[in-house]
C-alpha cells in the first residue's frame, strides 16, 4: 500500500508540474508526449509485423526448397505478399519472359534474373523500413525539443524572479523543476526511439541477408535449368 501511495503521489506531482508550467512549455510537453505515443505505436506494430514476416518467410523458404516442382509451388504460393514470395515471383516472371522466345541468351538471362530478383529484394527491404525514419527523427530531434522547453521554462523562471525581486528557493525551484521536466519528457520519447531504430535496423539487415541467400539459391537453380537446356 505504501509503494502504491508513493507512486500515486509521484504521478500527481508530475501532473502538477505540467499544470503549473507556462503555456509554451506545456505545448512542448504535449508535443513530446504525442511523439512518444506515436513512437510506441510504431514500435509495437513493427515488432509484430517483423515477427510474423520472419516466421512465415522461414516456412515459405523451407517449403520451397522441399518442393520438387517450382512451377507448381509458384502457382500455389508464389503470388503472396511475403518478401520471399516477391523475390520468387520476380525471378519466375523474368525466367518465363527470357525463355519464351525461340533463341535463348543464357548469359543475358542470368543477368536479367539477378537484376529482377535484386530489384524485388530492394523494394521489399525499403517497404519494411519505411517507418524507421520516423523513429530516427524522433530519436534525434526529441532531446532538442525538450531542451527548447527547458530553456523557455528557465526564461520564465528568471522573469518571475525579476517580478518578485526574490531569489529564494520557493520562487526558483518550481520553475526550474517544470523546465527540467520538459527535458525528461524529451529523453523519454527519444531513448526508446533510438533503441528500437537500432534493433529494427539490425533485424531488417538480417532479413535482407536471408533474402539475398534465397535469391542466390533460386538463381543457381535456374542457372542449372539453363545448362540443362544447352
């Protein structure tokens, strides 16, 4: 009960700091709180999406390499929205276009297959990383926005000191605490954004490397098909 009461008192104290702050400082705090909520929404949504995609991608690739008929597998599962399915679709489409004519340019076909799958891989990586720039922006800008709120708060505190002609702790402390609270909110928004950005970037790089290995393996399979048609 004591810890609960202490937590409740601490929360009320923070609310009081916000309530007693000047309007410009309050606006900065609200902006940073909204940025924090937006950041956490992106973090949760991206984490859930990446976990699902990674799991389904692994299953897709495992089933593909077990399949004995690439055409049948492509018709059944190659038209989905998974990154590996997109790479497979790009390679299969280019294979069909390149082998549809009477004459077969094997070296040109290999090059076009590599380009098509690499382009699909890059597009999927860009799509997965589309929201990470928001995390990077919040992580780099939020501390400075909080610092801006702190500067405003300190300026208002000095104005209050001048108006009351007193430098006592009772006059100075509330304004300084409100000012520093803005910096704390800025760090509260920035730190999770930076950590999440670094972690998600690492996860996307790992997925990109896995997709590259899948594309290389599929390219090797199609290259052997070209040699068999010699």
